[in-house]
C-alpha cells in the first residue's frame, strides 16, 4: 500500500498546529494525502480572536498558496478544536471530545520553544500536556498511531545520542505534582539541582515527556520522533519557507540587518540543521508505517532521531560565511549597518565586540531615533538577543552526534513511485550555498515582508554602508594607534 493510500479516510489530531513543524505537517498531509478524512487542530482561543479566525489566518498564509492553487477543496478538511495545553484535559469541551472519538492518528507537536521559560510553565506545557493527551488517547479506540514530537536535545548530557530512551533526570509524575503545588519562586530555588543541572527548562521537560510516552508504550501505539534544529524548507511547498527567527536563519537575519556583529561560539562545530519539509515527510512516513503494521507491544518504544549532520554536515562558521557573502549581494531593505562581524571562541574578544558593536551602536541609533521623535528599540532588542543567546550558549559550543538508523529506515518504507513525494534521502549532500540563499530569500519574503530580491535603494544603501564602515574603522583604528603612540612615548621618555 502506498503512503498516500494508507491515510485514506483516516482522522488526524494535531497539537501545535500553529507552530513551525505543525504548519509544515498539515500542509504536507493535505497536499500529498488528499484522500484523508479530517485533520483536527487544537487551537487556544485568544482574547478577541476566535479559533475559527486563528485557523483561517494559518490556512490563508503563503505556506498554503500552492495547496490553494492545486487542491483548494482539501482545506475544508481542517477542523479547529478549542483547547489549551496548559489546562487539564487540554481544556477540550465534551462537545469537541465527541468529535475526536474516531481519531486514528495523533501528532503531538505542541511545546514551548522558549528555552528560558519558568520551570513551572515548561513542566505544565511540555510534560503534563503530554500526559493529558495520552489519557485522552486511551479513550480513542480507533487510534493506530501516536507520534510524540520531542527533540534530539532531550538528553543534552549525552554527546553520542542513540535512538533509544535514556534514564530519566527526575520522576515525571513527581515533577508535575511539584509544578501544580509550588509557586514559581520556590521552584526556581531548586531548579538546577532538581533538573540535574540541565542547560534550560526546555530540554529537561521534553526529556520527561519522553518518559511519559515510554510508560504508556504497552497501551498505545506510541513513537517518539526527535527532530534536531528545524530550519527553512529545502524544496516544498516552496524553497526557503520559515515562520520564525529561531535557528541559523534568525542569526543570519540579525547579521544581515547589521545588529548582530559578534557571537561567542565555536565556528568549527558541525551543527545539526534539518529542513522543515524533511521533518514533515518523515512524520508522515512514521505514522504511515504504523497504519500499515501496528507496533509490537512487548518491544521497546520506537525512537527516531530526525537528524542529518552525518548526512549533510555543515559548520557554524560555514553558515556565517555563506550568509554574509549572499546578504551583501541581496541585502535586506531594513539594513541598519553593513553586515559583518563574526563568531569567536574567545569570550574576552566577544565581550569587547559586544560592548563596542552592539551596545554602543544601539545607544547611538536609539539617540538618533529620539531626536527624530521616533520610538527607540535597538537597545531593548539587543538585550533580548543577549538573553536568547545566553539560554542557547551550550548549543553553540557543543557538538552532538546523533544516530539516525531508524530515520534512514523510514525512507525505506517509501515505494519507488512515491520517492519524489515522500522520500528525503535523495536530498543527501545538500548544496548549502543554494539552501541558505533560498533561506535568506525566504526570510525576506515570509519573515520581513519584503521582496525576495533587493530593491535598487537597498543595494545603494549597502554601498554607502561600505564607505561609512571603512571610514569608522579608519577613525577608530587611527585613534587607537595615536593612543598607543602616546603611551609608548611616555614610557620611553621616562
């Protein structure tokens, strides 16, 4: 049976459908498995915005342009379900629960992607929500596949990560009880000790969520799917699509507009970036394999590391070099200064760069904005960038190695006639120059709301910034040389 045919008339429930992975997955299912039944998407009502409007906003985004052209009728198969992963029972009403009785496939991808969330919030959203969904899934008698989306970094103390469950850092039941009982201030006091000194609340609570899934492996058809750092699409529905500034694309955008000039990380580290459409394809195949053949209940839980660094390796230094070269050829419209700077393993050099190139520049720009009666923003933005990289620093100085035999095996499930639609290993040895060029074009279009190609004005400003950058460098270096000369004269004269 083909991958597409295995989803015929199947009903699917998706959490995290408004997230990066969730959107890519829903689009792929609708476009490549048009015979599926319905896709129920859990959506949190927002003040003044109904869930129907939230769903419409998602489906009207540029990501779904191709689907609207080719198969507009399939969009009606997406059904919103009101709920909240922070609440017990996911906050789903009895009326909506009745709609989910015949669900066949669950994709649980909802999670907080903030690495600096308070511990209590991360526990409730990443760990308890998994348990709440599992309890609901136990009532769905037609369920054939439960795909729990985790992360390859759920065990950050392990450098060589295999496709298996590792010992827990804490008991997940006790941890949920702590989050439900104690206030945030109390939890923060013993956070590091209790979490076995995990780098952040995200990796700790995602690890616990894996153990929730593992403890129910004999009662539900659960598979743990661990993507690494998800980045812009490689091929479909369009190359370069992304919906957030996380990962290397956000770093390149910050570098491209001139506000990120230095970062303290190792340029030689081989990072693990996996395109969003590769993740979506692998998720579809994983569920299809269970739809065709249920997992054995007496076997260890299936774990898939969706990682590609041993297939298409690239270092952080290479990413920066490609980005700087191409951004100068195709600059952003909102560029504040010449793209430049770099990454270094020397914390002292980074500190000097940060003070001179980040803080001082932000003060100057904000002062000019105040003088022109505009709202200052750059110093506040620099604080946010600094806080974000502090939370992510461990990932910038550590190189993990992920086994991915089970991921490669997923590709073997794809029939030859569907390789172009669902296969992903045919994209091994990614041309990263083309990939990041498309990623920057995508960032301009989908994130910055600019044209993919720079205007003549943007290109002219880039030439002006070249001249200004060299002048500023000449002034600064001249001042430093003069200072050194005067100091030298005083030393030798005495």
